[in-house]
């Protein structure tokens, strides 16, 4: 997991994007954990691997219930 968090943080830095302007979007609890370890906000998607309840327990900063919701963020 630590290597995934490092990779996420390194990619953000290489892209020159500030942490406060970064959102890791995913459908698994491990995505939420990687984002937390990398210090990046997590946005959960409702149509993936884990249930909405399981993802909400990870306290995402945003829950995307449909793909079109991503365009509004």
C-alpha cells in the first residue's frame, strides 16, 4: 500500500498539481486508503467494486453516484 500512496503523491507532484486541487477517484476501500496515505482527497464512485455504504464508511470528500457527476466536480 505504501508504494501505491507514494506513486499517487509522486504523480501529483510531477504533474505540478497542488494537493488541494487533487482528487483520487476510485471504487474500492483500498483506493480510499491510498488517497489518505498520500494526503489526497478521495472521491468514491457508486458503480464499482464496493458498496456505497462501505465506501461512505471511508469518509470520501465526494460520492459520485453516476459517471456524469464527475463532470460537475
